[in-house]
C-alpha cells in the first residue's frame, strides 16, 4: 500500500527541526546506497517560513521525506 506523498506546504513539515532533518538525511543516504543512490553533499540548508530546506538544490524537507518513503517502499518490494 503506497503512502501519500507530502507536499512542501504540508503543515506537518514545520514540526521537523534541523536535527530531525539531519537524521533523516543520514537514513536516506544509508538506504539509498543499497540502490546505488549516493548523496554525498546532501545537507540541511536555510529555513524559510518555518520550513527547513535540504541542499538538493534547495529542495524542501518534504522532498527528503518523500524520497525516504520511496526508498522504504522499494526495500519492501525488492530486497
């Protein structure tokens, strides 16, 4: 069962601190390696309107969360 993707405007995003995002980045990097996805320079960026940006070319944190959901789904289906 696929989970719905999070939008950058989702109010839940405001509850993620920079420390939360760093932890999620580490998890995405670890899980992504299994699929050949490497994000060596991914880090947190600035905060705009209460939302932490992720340095995938200033992507919002929702992009990180959605990527993590996709990786978790892929692990369940393919590994």
